[in-house]
C-alpha cells in the first residue's frame, strides 16, 4: 500500500500495513479449539438425533440402498439445501470476498454467475438419471455399463482426483482462517475439520450428510444476513448503501483497480473480473460434473425433486457468493482496512471486516460460518469417496457377491480412512506452500477434460468408449503443457508457483481442458460411433430391494411420463437462466459504466433481496416438507406411555402421514 494511514480516520489502523500481521489473533486459541472440537461434537450429535427421528417416524429403513442413496426419496427443499451446502466451500466465502476486494462489484457477480450455471445445467443430468438409470449408486456405474472396464478405470481416476482436489481446497481454506483468527495450528485443523463429520456420515450414510447439510446451511445463511445488515443498514462505521458508495469512490482515488473503468470498484468494465469469470466458469464444470457428490444428490432425490431441487439450489446458492462477497469485499474496501494482497489471497478479507464490525463476536461468527461451510462439503466428499470405493472397486473387481451388510461396513471404514487421507494431503499442500487461490484456478486444468465425456454418457447415445477415453486422456497432458508453456512465455522462461498461478496461463490451460476434449470427443464419436440402447442402463443392479429404484412404482409428477415432459422444461429453464446470468445481465450492466449512487443502490438491493429469499427458502422449505415426521414425533412425545408410540403405518391409516415412502413394510 502507498501509505499506512487510514482514509476515514480509523486511527487504530494508522501505521499498520497488515491486518493480521501484528502477532495477535482476533480470538483466543481456546475458542478455536472449542469450535473445532466442542461445536464439532455438538453438530455431529444433532444430525445423529435427526436421523434417529427420521428412522423412527419417517419409515426409513437401515439397509445398504438407504445408506448409499438415502432411499432415493429426498424432497426438493432438502435437495436444494444439499446443493447449497456442497457448493459452499471455504473458497466460496473466502475467494469470492477476495475478488470483490480486488476487482470490485464485478468479482462477486462473476464468481456467483460463473459457478451457478453448472448446477442449473446439471439439473438436466439429474432428470436423466431418473429417466434412464434409476438404479445407480455412482455415475461411474453408467460408464462401466456403457463403455466397459477401461473407460471405468480412467474415469474412476478422474473421480477420485476431483474428490481429493475439492477436499484439499476445503481444508486449506478452513485451516488458514482458523490459524489467522485463533492461532490453532493449520496442521491440527487439517485433521480435526474432516474428523468432526465422520460420526454422522459413518452412522447415517447419505441421509446423514443431507440432514447435517441442512443444519449447516441454516448457520451459513443466518451469518450472511447478520453481516449484510451490519454493512448496509446498522453498523455505525458504515450502515448505509450511500456511505459505502461514497467511501468506495474515495478508496478508488487512493487504490485504483488496474484495468477497471476509471479505476473504480463499482463497474462491470473490469478486465481482471472478466478473465476471472471465464476461468471460474470453465474450472467449475469439472468440480460439478466429475464430482460424485453432485451425482449422489441427484440419485438421492425423488424423481420430481431432481429438477426442482437443482434449479432451486442453484438460484439459492447464487446469493452466497453474490450477497456475501458484495457485503464483505466491498465493506472491507469501504473502511480502507490495512489488508495486504497476500492476506486477501489467503481468504482473510471476511475475517478482517468481521473483526472490525463486531470485534470478537464477528470473528467468532465468521469462523463458525466457515467451519459449517467446510464440514458441510467434507461430509459429502467423504460419502462420495466411500461410495465409489464400495460400488466401483470392491463390488465389481474384488467381491462380486458382496451383500448389503458388507457394503455398509466398507463404506463406514472408508469414511474414516478418507478423513485421515484428506488431512495428510492438506498437510503436504501446506508444506509445499500452495495457496487456496492457486488450487482453485488449477483444478479445471486437470479434470476439465473429463467433463464432456461424462455428460455425454447420459445424454448422447452416439458417444463411444474410444471417443470418451481418448478425448479425456489426450487432453489432460495437453492442457497442462499449454498452462506451463504460457506461464514460461509470459515470464521469460520462469516457471514457479507465482508465474503458473497468473490469470493468462490458468485461462489457457482451462480453455484447452474443457473445449479441446469436447471437440475431440465429438469428432471421434462420428468416426467411431456407438448406437447405445438406453434400456441397458436399467440393468445396473441394486444390492437390496428398493421400490424407489423402479420407475413403475411412481405415479403423478414422479411417473416416467411426467419426466418426459420435465426434461424439456429443464433443458429450456437451465439454458435460459445460463444465458441470462452469463450474457444478458452483464451486458445490461455495461451502459451504467461506473455506477451512480442510484444504480449502486439498485444493485445492492437486488443482492440483499436475493440473500433474504434464498435464506428463507433453504431454512423453511425442508422443515415444511418434513412436517409429517415432525407431527409424528410430537404425537409420540405426547402419547400416554401405556398407549405406546404410533408407528408410521398407524399414522398413515389415520390419514396423518402426508407422504409415505413407497411400501415401507417391504423395506423394513
């Protein structure tokens, strides 16, 4: 920074050129340990209790199909929460605020839009799973059934690689903030963060993770709303949109943004913002389409909840980077906090603002919010890895006759093993001094080439094994070469963590990974076509009887006929929303050039309303959908001891149970 005096008279920062560099932490170390261990234990017990209630009063069976697929009966609200939880990483909260702090309002927009479209488009695959492959447990079973063992092995490698990268990013971000705010060692956090979710993931399987994710999402949204109202409504140092606008204009004089129109933080004319947006869009296709945890969310949903849950989840998730980063990143700039670029890259913008606004309470809230974000995704990743090991390694290649009990036991063991492995990988990355931002931009280069073949496996009958395997395997090394050569050319032959982490090398590598593999796969599919009969996917076996895996058991909006209509609607809606978010909205914001006070107010009010609506949907809708289980629970609590507790079936006969899982008696 040019000088270390605060523009707005906050004298506590005069002479201070870093925010967290004076050796003091915002929270005492004991509180950090309490969040990691104490709150970790509390939030492990609550989902375990909710699971018990669901089994007792919701008619959920405890077999291997339920463990791996949550009974394929999750409703739309919980499916949406599942998406929001899985897609809210440490990076979502930290990196989005960093790009807001660095590039201004274009950063949060491109972060949110660039990572929402993948979920909206994945809604198409979610419906296709129910139409074409209703019995699957993992997306790799489709690849094995359709393209054989070689393709299965190749894409299993990509699947694992994605899980490892995502988990490492979660833990890197979470551990860095725990250390900055509380002084807890990053190495301790690397093991304690994944350890906290092992209990309910191992006990409840996929249903356990989905229930826990709802709880985590509630905390994330409540914290988001508190910070939002602090910055734009109530806090004495900011507290209004007008003051934020005035302060950002003043800061732009002192620290103008390179390549932004007028150096302003309040314009969509931002070269860095657009480059970041393109990398973000491309890189995130890999982490949705190649990540088993997104597929298992769709597998777990009721047929009619697939498209509703994914479209709703995508739009609700948009609010997290958009509203949160527009609040935290711009708020930190509007106070002229003495953050350095390296502190921002470590994801310390939200903690810095939280500490300024609310002191230790703010530091606790942001740490707790982050802990919830990290654990929500960690449990989904643990379950994803456990399911791949059980259904794509153990069952097909080691023990073809494995029964339900063996599968559950193996998945439980793998949840624990993966928690340890993910801690070790994070420690290695920390030792190599790799930052969260670098891993975030790099992931698309190594996994992007698998995106198109995986999407084609369920949507394009012509795509052949040769095309899928060759396009993925050939493109990944090409993308890595492009990335390294671009870095070397732009930096006089210097290739290190700094030069390879720059925008243009990352952009070049990401573009090659996604688009070259797509073009190659299409060309090879026409040269070596496969005429695949989708009916074959129905032969993928379930291990134990699950009525919800048979489309003939569904009626009304869940029926196969209804899904035929829904798939067209999902293509149209997903496609339209993608065009609106990526093209129409940014183009409509360009005529505003540098935002006037009126336009900035309009922009912030949209962000605030989006945040409030998303919070209400994700907190209230799952409770409303579970009202039958809640009613049964309170009936049981108030029933006289002699009368015993009404079973789900008894309640159903009285007309109280609104939506029973199909034929619970046969599954018990």
